[in-house]
C-alpha cells in the first residue's frame, strides 16, 4: 500500500560528475516510484545505472519504464541498466511521442548500435516489452494505478505524466518550455490538485529570455503553475549543468521565499506519499 518516490538523477542535459555538483547530484533524469505493489521508473538518464545496481541487490525483477522522451539525457543510462541483461527480469517500456520515428524499440535499438555503442539491444537478456502510446492518452498500470499523460512543448516532443494511487498523485513534467505570461493549459489540467509536481526548472526567469526555443522552463514558472493548479508541493528538477551547488542553494532559498511549498530535487532524495 506504499507510494514512494526516489530521485536517482536530477540533472538536465548532461551528467556533471564534479565536486561542485555533489550536493544536488550529477546524474541525469531518473526516478523510481514504488506504488501499489508496482515499480515505475521515469526516464533512463545516467541515474538508472545506480538504480540497476539497487534492483540487483534487492532482487527486484520487474518494472515499468515510462520515458518522457528520448533525448540523450533521458536514455543514455539505459545501456548500463544491468538488470536488463538478466534473463529472469521483465521490463515494460513505454513512450508517447515516437510513432513518427518507428516507435520506442527502434529508437532504443538505434542508440545501442555501432559505431556509437558496441552492445546491441538484442543482447539484453531480460524480457522487454515495448509499447507506444500517444501523449494525451490515459491508461492503467496494474489494477490500481491510474496514468494520465499530456504532450509537452519540447523540440521533437515529450510526454508529461500524472500517476495516481489511492487518492495521491505525482506529476512528472519534463522537458517543457513555457510561453511568458501564458500558462500551459495542458499542464494546468494535468497537474490540477496534485500532491507533488516534478517540473523542468532548467533556467531562472532571468536566464529564460536568452534560452527561448531550447525547450525548457524556469522554477518561477513551476511555482506559478503549481499555485494556479492548487498543487501541494513543487519539486524543482532537471538542473542546468552550469548551476553548481552554491547557485542551487541560493535558488532554493529564493524559491521557498516565493512559495514555501517548493523544494529543489537532490540525487538520492526520497518522498513518501503513503
Ligand atoms: Zn532533458
Ligand atoms: Zn529534451
């Protein structure tokens, strides 16, 4: 009956393994959600490598992997997800924006192909089920987890998720770009009344005008959306690689001043919803 979230990677764009990124973390996007007897992994950035070690240690044999999209920082840990090389494991892999590109299996196969990667997807011994849906679709996982999705505003497309279980909800909204002064109606509808919203806050409002068209948003826009939608808590996520720990500490203080229900996601952070 639990509903737990763990952040295995919180960085955007590229991993930042440096002493100046230790406090908030250097691995790219990957979350684990244990809910209603199921395991759901959100994105396969470099953080999924450590998650894979955890799965082996705990002998966890199955999970659903939901991908926001397939830019490098969201999939390049996948070839290093060691449980996928074990025969007695089962992973159900889903994405919502890849019909025009031959589907998720084709895209992950092309990542694991020479001359850019030596081990093909076919070598993975686990049972891998691939499923493509369309961003905006709703579906269930297991008997009791409801999933709603929405298309995000990002180059090549991306999918936002809302996961609900026993009256609690977590939304995963990355990567997405906002339009200044015009809240994204699709996101507002998806996050309405949610307990936790994890949001692409790559930039600050000050930086944003120079980054229009790059496909990302700001922590201030996250606060505005969460306030308008009656959300209980904002997790600032997908940190810019150039935002070092000192910068992030200042950012968090500023964010909490603007809205006390905002927190900056750190690698290895856990949230318990049930
Ligand atoms: Zn990204
Ligand atoms: Zn992206």
